């Protein structure tokens, strides 16, 4: 079984951002240049400034992300919890069949382990380029900006209901 622990999360100060709607974004790997520009247009604090960094001068995008991330923490745009906690999460979405669904879960720290039966398994085959990109971003910001998700079958799906 995977080992999980509460985490001391970093998150937006919603009083300073005016809520989450203007600062959230889809996963970095589905955002094109036009979408990125639109997201940044919503708020200068949109997460793409860190998660999909760009520079005007052609400099190091990872150092740019680290600088922006640090500035947001200093400005109080991003704050850290005082105590570790498990964060409940509910994601509402429309499935490919058009049905509204809710995925429930939580955010927590998970120990990194070697691949093995009964533990956390990779969800996709990733290419070396994206892995290196995410690793460089993590090292520059000293933060995990792309949390993984895990799912387990519900009682209904285990018993054949859908």
C-alpha cells in the first residue's frame, strides 16, 4: 500500500486573486500559445506563468518560473498552510458521453517508490522530454507544481454498476 502523509500545502490567497477562476489552467501539455495568452490575460497570477513559463528575452524559462514563484510567495499571492493537512478535492467534469460526473479524492504527500504491484503505478507512458521539463521546473522552483492523481474503483464499479 502506498504511504501517504498530510502536506503543508502552498495555495493561492483567494482574497488577493479574487477566487480561483482567473488563476487556474488546464494541464500544461494541452495549452497552446493562444490559450496561454488568454489565460495570462485573465490574471497576471495565472498558474501558467509558473507551470508553462515563457520569457520575453529568451532567457532561462525555469529561472523565470522560480523568480515569479518566489515573488508571488513574497507578495502573499501564494501562501503556505501553518500545519500539514490532507486536502479534500472534488472535481466536476463532463465525460465523453456528455454525462456530468464528480471525482472525489484528496491531496497528500506520497512516498516515491519503485514501480511494483499493489503500489502506485504509472498512469501513462511519458517521453523523456516532458519528464526532463517537469524535473527542471521542480528543481528550479523547489516545489511540486504538477501533483499526480490516483484513482480507485468505487463500490459501484467493483460490483458491475456504472
